[in-house]
C-alpha cells in the first residue's frame, strides 16, 4: 500500500463523515420500515431511495480515501429502536437528520485547509443545502394539510411517484 496523503486529523474527520452517512442511511431504512407497517407506501419508497442515496455518499468518501492512498474505516451504526408513529414524525426526523448533516459539512468546509478535501466538501455542502430545502418544503406541505386524511394520502402517493 502506498503512503497516505491524508493527515491523521482529516482521516478522522472523513471517517466521521462516513459514520454520518451510514447513520443517515440506517435511519431512513428504519423510517421506511415503520411507514410500511403504517401503510404509507409512497413514503416508504421515498425513504428507501433516500437510504440508498446516503450509501452513495458513503461510497464517495470511501473512494476519496482510497484515491488519497488510504483505507476508510467502516464504523458500527447503532440500532434504531424508536417508533415512527406518524407520517409527520417521519418527515420531522428526516429534516433533523439533513440539518445535522448540513451543519457538519458547512462547519468542516469553513475549517478545512486541504484543497482536495475542500473541493470534495463542495459537493456535500450543495447536496445538503438542497436536501434541507426539500425536507423543509415537505414539512410545510404536511403543516398545510393539518391532519386532512385525504391530503395525507395524496402526499404519500406523490412521494412514491
């Protein structure tokens, strides 16, 4: 194996990012499983897709670490046990997770002094900006429905489209 081009500090930070991406993927699988049990099949498909997208982000970091002459760690992801009782609670958790990821990437981008990592972070900062906006829009839509069952069914069907 060739010598790593990553400092110990940045490798640790990348492994933290990897952990965040895997945790998000796991969270979205958890949400999908609960929503399926509640009969929200469109939203189930939405969260299954989101879970796959987070795994793609994980792989982007793994490939980046490899390109820098190192091997990424694969952290353990904690098991999720919290119930997802409503459609709204699922999308609230989604919003919170995306905001947390966005804050992590924004803070790291502002503190990073490695040009190759900085360039990589631009993708994640932009991805999170869009995701937070989308999640906020979805919550706003649910707020406007104010418990209207027919509206919630339509909302759910549109997530699976």
